[in-house]
């Protein structure tokens, strides 16, 4: 880049170039410069070779040299639309004009300034105010010769050209979108455009692995902020840096302080891109007009979606699971971890969520019914005190997963048969009931149509008043709408059974993804657990006067993904059952001995406390008596001394 010495600080960021004939002058000698401004947009480049930057530069330079506008400076905006007023060269040019450093501005034609007649008009006023001469070579316009009456019309025509281009581009986008062609400017992170066919996306192997890892970490219970820290520590480039370095976007990321600094918004964007299922989604966003750069987001019902167009990166099961996880608000504990059971534990009696209560001792962490506990126990008439320790709950969940998956691993065919049989039984009963109900509703809807026709004839003949007709027709219409909505709900429930036919296969496929079930991990919870219902606890060997005494029993219903509350058949041999019974009896005896021991300790402690209280009371009574005797003795001595003083010497 070569700049005039006096203008060096003013045009260094404008991609300006000087002609070889420019004179070397001092600051005092060179007060103002002549600017040769060139602009070319993508649309102009398609239209004609004469619009190229090189041709504009040659035209303006020849004109400037022939008419004595030297020295001069070239300021260029290559690839910028005339509706864009944030062009780097243009911003530097206007800054120089406002600073009074420009003598003459030369352009090929008025449309090079811009394609908004209002803003172009304001710019002309700025030139007149600053005393800058404007020359549009091809238009034959020179502000030194006075105003041109046709100038405003040229500006309007230039704007109309931009408007017409915008309409053509929008029409082309609509045509492409209807054919399932992605109309986004660039492929989402994880894909790239095919060199052989730019309208097709192919998987970017390196970026796709990062996308899969983001989904996997989310399933493992990691929050967006935690994933950002993990990627920063692992030196994984942020999407903007990665795409720029690979040349997949038309921008550069120079002077980035930390190229591995991911943002939570980037993680959330990746988790919300349905394109990773292999779909093409057009018209997520749009712009208000060709003049405005404001982006307007559309609702999902306005999207144009084409399914299974390109290779998927994420499976449908993982996508559905992650969407459910991201919709559930999760609190981070003191150690920075997210509780994976949030939103899964419910009270069996009232159906409310059970909230996690932290304690100083991890063994005392528990889940409590929100209706009973958070209401400060004012809602006893609505629910009972449900509570279960976190350690016990996690043990129950692990055992439920291990027993079911163990049965699947050893008796896969029998498991599939049992699940399908239960589904068929339930499906058969439901379909019969729903089919009869739908037929009944349809019959009633047809009857209402006939009644409405008859009612209308009565109104025409004058048998009923208009007010009566209006009231009765409104009631009939409301009844029809209610019946139609009920039929939609019943039909939707029947449609669900068609999807449930593959539930057993889906669960088996999920089991095959794991090789060990020794520890309950957040990923296992998120992938296997659908819902957990906790019943109220029951105490055995306890009289009504002895609450919370004896053995505590509590039922917990665990609903697994795809199969619900599956009761695993008992596949133990009689010998194994007997061994476990003996072990359970032995464990119960130990529990009973422990309870009796703890009760003796409590009784002994209570007795010691009573004795200590009695001793304290005796000591206080003795002290009180001693104080009373001392006070009596002092009183007697005082009276004796008083009598002695009153006697004569």
C-alpha cells in the first residue's frame, strides 16, 4: 500500500493506492487531495466487464490526468453493495471529507456513490457544505458547472436497480428453497459445501467430531459453560476461527486474542441446529428490506424443511434427548456440577416435582416433595411428606438399569417378545375404545350439520327469530369444535402406538451402546431414565405412638426410556433365591440389633441427661438454702448491733 505522505494517516485503512505520477509534497504544500472512488458489488460484477474495478480505475485515472486533478488517491470498495453504507473505503472517504482534506471527488457514475436516493442526496449536501467538487465522468456531471436537473432521477433509478436486483435474488431463493436446495450463505459448522456441487452439503469430518462431542457432553450432564471450559483447555478452535482458517467463509480472523475461546451461545446454537439430522431448513431468518440489514427470525411453522437431504451427524434419539435436556433448567452445585436427576423425580401422590435438598453431609442429601416441603408443610391435606435420600435413590436407579439390561443381554428375544406383547395388549384395548369414541363423535358431528340446516330453514321461514338462530347455531358450532378437537387427540394417541412398535428394538440398541453398568453416570441417567415416581414411606414394627421406628419401606417406580415401568422377570434359581433370602434375613437381624443398640444408647443418654438435670436442680436448691442462711445471719447481727448502740454507756 502506497499513500501520499500528508494523507497517510487519513487513508491507511481505505485500501487506497496512489498513481506513479503523484508528486511528493510537504504537509504545508498539500492541504487537500483529489479522490478517485471505485466501487463494485457482486451484482455489478455479474452484469458487465465494464464495471470491473480495473476499468473504473483506468477510466478515472485517465480523466484525472487529462484534466489536471493531480495528485490523486484511489479509494476502493471491492465487493460491496451500493445499499451498504458501512463500506470501509466509504467510511474513510467521508471521514476525510468531514475533516476538510478533500478537494475533488471523482466517480465513474452516480450509482458508485450508493443506491439510496435519500442518503445520496444528503451526501451531496455534505459535499456542498465542505466545498468538495463532485465529478461523475460517465454521467457528464460536474458540480462546478451548477446543478443538474436530471441528477435526482439518476439517483432514483440507481435505487430502483438495487430494488429490482433484490426482487430477483429473493425470487431465485424461493425457487431454490422449494427444490430443497439450502439457501444459507454458508453451511453450518460440521458441514461444508461440495466443490463439485455448491448446492450440496457434505460432512466436514473434523468439525463433525466436535459437534458429536458437544452432544455427547450434553448427554453426560455438562452445561454449555462447562463445555466451553473443556474445549478451551483442549485447545479446540472456536467455530468462527475454524471456518476462517479453513477458508469456508469470506471473512478473516486476524489478531484474535484466544482462538479457543468458545461462547455459550455457540454451544447453544450447535445444539439447536436441526440440520445435523440431515435436514435442510430454509427461511429461518429474513431481512426487512434490501435497504435494511436487520435480521428477523421466523417461527418454526414458517420454516421450509426438507428431511434426509444430506448425511446426518447426530441420530434422532440423541437429538430428542438433548432437546429435552436443554429445556430443563438445571442448577450448578458448589462443585460446579449439574444435577442429572433434575426434572425426573416426581411425587407419586400429588404428581409434583421433588426438589433436591443439600446438606453439609453428602450422605444426608435428599429429595423432598415440593408441595409438602416448599409450602412449609402447610399443605398436608393435599400431600404427605415424601422424602428419599439421594444415595438410596441412585442405588435404586442403578439396580433398575442393571437388572433390566442384564435381562436384555441374556434373554434378548424374550425381552422383545414381552415388550411387544404388552404393547399389543395395551394397543388393542386403546384402539378399540378410541375407535368407538371417534365414530360416535363423527356421527354426532354429522347430526349437528343436519340440525343446522334444518335450523336455517326455520329461520328463513320465520319459525324462529334471528336472535334464537344465532344462539342455537353458536352452541352447535361450539359442540362441533369440541368433538373435532377430541377426535384429533384420540387419533394422535392411536398414532403413537405405531411408533411404539419399535420401542423394544430401540431399547436393545441403547443397551448395546454400553458394555458396563457398574456406576450410575449422568449419561446413563439421561439415556435410560424417563421418569421416577416416589411413594410415601411405610414403617414396620412400629406402633402408632412410635413414629419412624422399625424398618422403613418405600416403593419407587422407575420408568425407562422406550419401555416404561418394565418389571424384570425373576430368573433366579431356587438355590439363588434361598441364598438371597438367608442373606436378607441376616441383614435384617443386623439392622434390628443396630436399632436396639441405638435405642439403648438413646435411653442411656436420656437417663444421664435426667440425672444431670436432677443434680443441677439439687445443687441450685442447696445453694439457695446456703444463701438464705447467710442472709438470716447477717440480719441477726445487724439487729444486735443496732440494740447495742441504743443502750446508754
